[in-house]
C-alpha cells in the first residue's frame, strides 16, 4: 500500500497485464475529463477499490478512487481499453518519492530554471577566468 499521494510526487509506473490487477492496487490510466467546461485528456493515478463488469460491454472493469485523502474523490470505471477512448489503463505504480518529485518540480519551475542558468554561468565564468589562466601560466614557464 502506498502512502497518501500528493501533488508533485514522483511515481514510477510498471506495465502489467490488466487482468492480473487486484483490489488495493494503485494504478495509472489515461482519462478524458471535463475541466472548467473543456474536455481534456489527463493521466490519473487511483487505487482500485472494487471490480465489476461493464454494463455495456460486459468486460471486467475496476472501480477506482483517488489516493489523496485531502481531495474530494471521484470514482472511475476502468476497463482494459477504455470505453469511447476514456479511462485506458497504463500500468501499476511500483515506486513513489515525494522528495524526488519536489526536487524535479522545483528545477522545472521558472525560479529553478533561473537558478540553474545562473549556476552554470558562474561555473563557466570561473573556468574561463581562473582555471584557463593557470594553464596558460604553466605553459609559459
């Protein structure tokens, strides 16, 4: 069982056969959803809370719910290939890291990118002004 997943958590997803999934597994899947009145494709990570059979196709389906306890949950019905291209299975979550996710989110932020550029520039200038002069001085002696 994985801890309560939060925004920016890094997750590693491993492909497995859809029919080997069990209640309690934390999975990731593509979904089409309406956000602010616009239909968008998103990737969702939920926990399987039950299984059933799809009312139209009669194929095995899983009922999922979000893993974040602080967010109102939205249950989804997940089938192997999705119905009308919605809720299609990607894989099972095999690893999570909140610390690595926060580091990556920081580095990808405008402030983080600015800090990377400044630090790379400072290292470059250090080599240009200090290290290169020592090499030249050694050659001239």
